[in-house]
C-alpha cells in the first residue's frame, strides 16, 4: 500500500501506524521515538500536530506526557480501516496471496484491529475461495504471537459460502452484519 503518496510525512505515517496497530496502548515521546525509529524532533512535531487535531489525547502522569488515540475522533473508524490494511496480518496475507490459494474474499472484523475479545462462536477473519489451509495457518500462527491470543478464523469455498448465506446460516450472518474491513474483494459483492 502506498500511503506515502497520501500522507507524505514518513514520521506521521509511522506514528499513525503505531497508534492504530495498537489502539488500546498509551505511549510517551521517547517510547514512540524508539518504536518507530525516527528523530525525536520529528516525532514531537507529529505528536503535537495530531494532538492539536484531536486525533491523539495528551495526558500528564507524574513526569511523563502520555499520548493515546481519541476513539471519539470523527474519523477514527476510517483511519482504523486504513491502517488495518497496513497491519502485519494484512501485509502477510497480501505478500503470500498466491500461496494462500484462489481467493474471492478476505474480510476481517473491526474487532481484530481494536483488539477486542470475541466469543467462542465468533471469528476475526473470513476467507472465501480455494484456500491452502496450511499457508493461512502459518500466517495466523505468526500474527498470533504479536496479537497475544488465538485468532479465530473460518475458511470456505465460494459455493459453501453462497449456500450458507442463502440458507440464513446464523454464523455467517452474524459475521456479515458486523463492521468489517475487506482485505480482498468488495464488501457489496460479499453481502449480495
């Protein structure tokens, strides 16, 4: 994904990716500098800009100033969708797409980038097509190390998906009705 054409500041892109890839965490200036490997002045400038825009919240605790995402920011969900597509999961899927199989759709629940715990009968990720399960398992195992818990997912052929959708399978419809991010395919086609 070529975000550098849309967000020309490399430091700003890295700051936004850090915060949106770990939306429940708080960061102080030096930690952001270490995490994204940019100059302290550039990072401070970007944190100030994003705080002034109210995308980030600033909070002083003892001798440190912490920054966190403002989840009430008007464009929070839109940024979350954009930066979900630059996550390790999305990048691994896209770089291994030909190995994974012949894919029609890959959709990820917005609960995944928000790092929300799901119920046992829910999934974070739906893959539709002819899937090489060993390949997707390998990607999932790698991402789970960073995620910190199992990533529930489901794979099915296109015909199985269409059949289950037409027959009002509650499992499929529960996933389809919730907010999701398309990694492969178009949401309108997934839903029709």
